[in-house]
C-alpha cells in the first residue's frame, strides 16, 4: 500500500507554517521513501487565473524552493498554456501573470511553447488514448515535484495530483482532446473579422477564411493554437461535445499516466482554500470546506484519496464526487487506490 505523509496546518493564512510544513514533509518523504533527487527538478505549479483568489500563492512554496537551493538543485516553476481565452493563453501572457502573482524566486517555464505547439506524443495503451500530447519540457524532466491545490472542478469533481498531472502537463492540444471529441469551430458571420491570424498559425492547414470561415475537421489535429491567437473570440469548442464527466475523468487519468511515465515524481498537495471551482476560473471563489493541511507521497492516486478522505472527515459529509477516477487510476497502473497515512 502506498504511504501518504500528512501534516495538519490550521490555517492557510499562516504563510510561515504552510511553507515550513511543506518543506518538512518533502524532507521526510525523501528520507522515508529513499528518493534519489535529480540535479534538475522543475516544480509543477498553477499560477492561478487573473481574478482567482483561491490558488496557492507563491510564498507558500518558499520552503520547497529554499530546500532545493540549499542542495544545489536547479529548478523552475513549470506550467502549460490554458485552453481557453484568459491571462494564461500564450506563453508571454502566462509568464507575465506568473510574475504578477509573485512567482519570481525561480525562472518561469511554459513547457508547451508559445502557443501550445511544443509537445511530444507519449505512448500508453489505454481505453481512450494510445498517445498523449505531453508538453516537451515536461517530457524532458526526469523528475518533477508536482505541487497541487486540492479543490473542486465542474467536471472532474475535485482536483489534486491526478488533475495537476493529467490536465496540467498536457499541451493545449492534449487539453482539447481530454475535453472534447470534436474539433474547434469558427463563428463565421459578424464574429470572425477575417484577419487571418488563425490561418497563419494553424500547423495543419485546416482553416479556410472567407465568406464562410471554417475549420476542416479532417485536417485539424486538435492543437488548439487557433483558439489562442484569435483576438476576436471567434473560435469555440462545441459545448455539446464536451465529454460526460466520468469519461472526462478517465481521460484525465490516462493523460496523468502518460505525464508520469518514466519519472520518479514527488507529489505535494495543499488542502487549503478548498473551493468548489478550480484555479482556472478568473473570479472570487466560494469555499466549501475548511483548511486541512499538507500531504506528500510518491503516488498520485493515493494522495488524492487521502486528501478526499481527510476533507470529508473534517466536514462530516461528502464534499466532492468523482472518486471513480481513483479506481480507474489504479486499473490503468497510475497508482494505488489505498494508502497508509503517516502523520508528521
Ligand atoms: S483569428 Fe479569429 S477573427 Fe481572425 S480569421 Fe481567424 S477566426 Fe476569424
Ligand atoms: S484548426 Fe489548426 S490551429 Fe486550430 S486546432 Fe485545428 S490544427 Fe490546430
């Protein structure tokens, strides 16, 4: 059974306690699990969409950053581009937002390139995907510390390590194929201004701009670069093609399997600011559970299960659904749907 290490921290507002506890847990995990550290270890984070007030702020990672610096380990904050319009749509915008949100103690690296075009196809043999589009710079990393914020998501039900891996390490095209079974489409009249920007950036020659601007579904490879470059918000994902939630969760687990492939990752999850929605939402968030503390493990499935159990126990009720992703994660070999909790 996988071990999950836990430290209770009463309040997210106590930045010193949160930061210190995270680095202590990291040290404990490394010692107890005999983890060999690489010379370079990126920190997978989420910078929080502009306007979101629940994401884990940069100062809460200071203890971990210092821990790596003291050991001479090279690091960076690593992330991928978002799929929809906002402040994390392209690498330059995304880096600017990261700096505005205080992620300045390490270099910021957007792992799937300027528009999400830089990815490698990682082979897995699973139900929905045989190949997953994982951001190149993440594929190259031999080890990552995956820092997750435990909270909700409108489809995934909750978001911890599995979501941070599966959605968070996918290049934009990988995010698109997890969300939908179809290609994006253009609203041809009035909204499309015929500027041709999408056409110039499409790597597949799938876009026709004219009286009836459209995307050729047979040529489109689903990279989603066109959505990123359209300044007029004329390119959309068909909401009726969004997968049913359970299938969506299975796809996230499969992408997580690809993102983890060949790596000895470390997972640290912050169970604070537990909102119903996710850090990608650019508005003020409503909390649905109280602060719990920090978890650490080598197993992304076990750590998510431990977080869910701890939140439910504290609240005395089931806070989030979506536990089917844990059973599916175990089925495909992502991790163990069970754990031994060790309190630090
Ligand atoms: S970038 Fe947007 S507005 Fe410009 S041609 Fe493409 S769809 Fe139309
Ligand atoms: S139309 Fe082109 S740019 Fe848009 S998703 Fe398809 S391949 Fe990518």
